[in-house]
């Protein structure tokens, strides 16, 4: 039980850390190609891990949709940071 909570906390920390890192990349005025690396990598990694964990249970579609949603949030955070950098 404690191990499961630790793993959930670790995933949450990594998720927020990647979002913050993507925001900082946007603030530094990096190109949109750089801003797509973290969301695309996150999406691919989560889909691969879900496919390995669930196999053919049918729950793959909900995990793909949630991974795509989080990847979209990462890209939105990047563009938000990019717009903030352009205002300065």
C-alpha cells in the first residue's frame, strides 16, 4: 500500500516537473519544435507503458485519451510561457 502511494506520488511529481520545465522552456523563447518534445515523449511513453501493463483488456483507449490530454496541457503551458517571454 505504501509502495503504491509512493509510486503515485512519484508520477505526480514527475508530471508537474515536466510541466514546469516545459513552461520554463517557453519562457526562454525556445522554438515550437522544442516545445513539442516533452508532450510527444510523454504521450509515447505513457501509451507504451499502458499497452504493456493492460495488454488487451480494452482499457487502453481511456489511457491514451488521458495521455493525449496531459500532452496537450504540456503544450499549452509551453505556449503560455512563450507568450509571457514575448511580452517582456
